[in-house]
C-alpha cells in the first residue's frame, strides 16, 4: 500500500515535455493558473456517450475527468486517488479510507457515493471487463471509510480499483435505465461540459479539484478516426495533441513533435472458435501457420513494432524470462484440406479504421491466408460500428489491437475478460477448461513473481488453442506540439492530460 501522493504515468523521462508527472495531492497546492485551452485529437469516437462501462472509459482517464479509489503509478503499482490509504483486513476484505473531495456537481465524495458507484458497475447489464472474474461487496462503515469484500481472495484488488471503468461518479450520473453519464459528475481536474455526439467534447477546468487547479483552463476534444487526418491536424496547428499517429505519418512530423512510447499493446489475429470456419481446430492451426507477423514490422509499421513473441511484448518487462513453451497444439490442415473443408465458405476477416495500420495489416494477412487455401473477404469499418457484431461472433477473424495491461495494470484481468469461458470481452468465443483453470490459478495467487509465472502458463494454454495469433508488439507514436508541456506518455494508454499539462 502506498501512502504518498498519487503519481501519474510518465514512461519517458523527457524533461522538456514531462514536467508535470506528480499531482499536488494531499498538500492541496494550487498547480495552475488561467492558462489557454488545450486542443486534443483522439482516435476512437465514443461508443456509448463516454459511459465508463464501455471502451470509452479510457477517455475519462486520459483527460483526467474521473478517478477511482486508486490509480497506477509509473511502475504499475497501486497509488492513492480518491482513497488516501487502505489496508487488507483478511484474504477477502480490504478497508479504504477516503480523502476529502467533491464531485464536479458540488456534492461530496462519501463512502455512500463510493458504494453507489461500485454497486452500479457490478450490476451493469454489460459488466466492465475488469469485473469479469470477481464479485465485489461494498459497504460504507462511516462517512469516509469503505469496506470491499470479494467472494474469493483477490490479491490485486487495489490494482483492479484503478481501472478507468471503476471511476467514482456523482449519484446523478446513474440513470434508472442503466445508462451512466460522466458529464459534470466526475472528480478530476477537468469537467465535461458538453458532448456533441461522436465528434466533439468540451471540458472546463474544475476549480474544486482536491489536487489543486489545472494549468490549462480547459480542453477541446475532437475525435478524428482517420490517422492521417489526425497527423495533419497537428501539423497545421489545429490541435495541440494528437494521439496514435500512424507509423506512415510519424517520420513526416517534426522531430520535436514526434514522441515514441514503448507500448503494452499487442496486435493479433483473433479467430472465432464459437461459430463458423474456425470451430475446426485444425483450420485455426492452418491459419496460425500461414500468418507471419514479422512481415508487418517494416512494411506496415515502418519499424515501430517488434515481431510478437506471445500475448505480452517487450514493454511487459517480466514476460520474456517467464515465457512457457506452447505444447499440445492440433496439427494444421494442409492446403488441400483447407480448400476441401471450406469449399463454398468465405472467411470473414474484420478490422477497423481507427488505427490506420490495421487495414494494411489485414490486406497482408488476407494474402497469407489465401495462400493457405482460405477464401477471404474483408470487412473494414470504424470500431464503434462493429463492436456489437464482434462480441456477437459475426466474424470468423479479427485483426485486433489490444492494450494487454489496460484494465488493471495486472495481466490476469486481461486474460480473464478476453479468454475465459464467461469473459465479457471474449471475442474469440473461447471455451476451454484448461485455459479457465490456468487463468483462475493465476487470479488467486498473491505472490507477484509466482503470479507472473502463472500468467505465462495461462498464455501458453491460450496459444495452444490457436484462438489468437499474436502478430506484433506496437510502439505508440504520440504527436505533441512543441509549445505543450506536461503530456503523459503512458505505455498503458490510460493517461494523456492532467493538471500539469499546458501550453507554454
């Protein structure tokens, strides 16, 4: 447990850029003034009006709108946020002491408001991924003390509570129909004042923030799905910060505006094991043998990637030394067998345009799969237009980019949501008893080194099924104007702007 003020990510120690990686926290020091507004271009338009129970949750974190009980520091360790301290009472029970803070609607953050927020998350029709392998019981002990219990031991509960999906919002955020609105209901240094469909949002500085005033007076957000357009907006001065610059555009930016970030993002080919062509394990094996992710590193990613070694890449520092050899795979079907078993059937290969490299990668993979005997048809759209179909299993394969430590900073939550039989983000439709047991074994392990080893055993079990074929480990490129200071370069892609981010 950490008792020092909250530290936010700053993965790269670039002194001129990252000047504001610590919040003033419990000292209550005023960090800001009346600085100019920041103009930010984000890549993935809102799926559910910035509901924390969707992929939109990361926007609330990136723009410092909402906070959880805890946060992650630059080392991936749980640090204080709305909870100033905590302790473990027993294997299944934790006690959190709240700091003095107010919501952006002027109401106080109390134990009851925390109970309300976490109960709504637990009861959501579509549970946040971070809760896919755990059930929380939350109780207010007094005005500023919360007890959280789990059915079974959850040694990483403080990490779990740092998930953007578990941000604590004011009571008015939660509607009777189950929808959740973060507009004017967060606790962070910036308050959403207007959301215009899937294109724009306006944020103003929230002067009641417990950590002090932000240096920027507000943020104007534009969602620009096309990566080239985002890069052009930065070059033209239309925006100050543009996330996820396409690798083809990166070298066209001035060197002082291009910032490379080691990323925990892995791009993979996800195969639908629940329906369609790839219910046949030998066809999945044939697809895995046909696909060569290393061919994408230079041709598609311009060198801003590494060939995939597994689900976890170089930015997950402990993974390589603990990797487990994959065994027990089914033999791959031959080209003739593939052609025979798929005659008259088309492999539906999906990907999305929000990351411009993915459609290019899909075209390369299509050629590789066709050489193996498959007939392939692509479906390429914006992610927001296809997420429901992906989760419903309406595609055979998906070229997918996933931040593997996004939800908690702990790898187990990613594995549980994406690959267990009841995982809420199980696009592969995988139902495998050995995989379930391996992930469960990792989930209950309290020793960090042993937990990591069990994660890698689970990785091997998942790769054995050929439900997922890792392709590359990305390096993110963020575009930041030369007159901007204090941007957070985060390998986990959860942080971008905080109270110290400002124009010079």
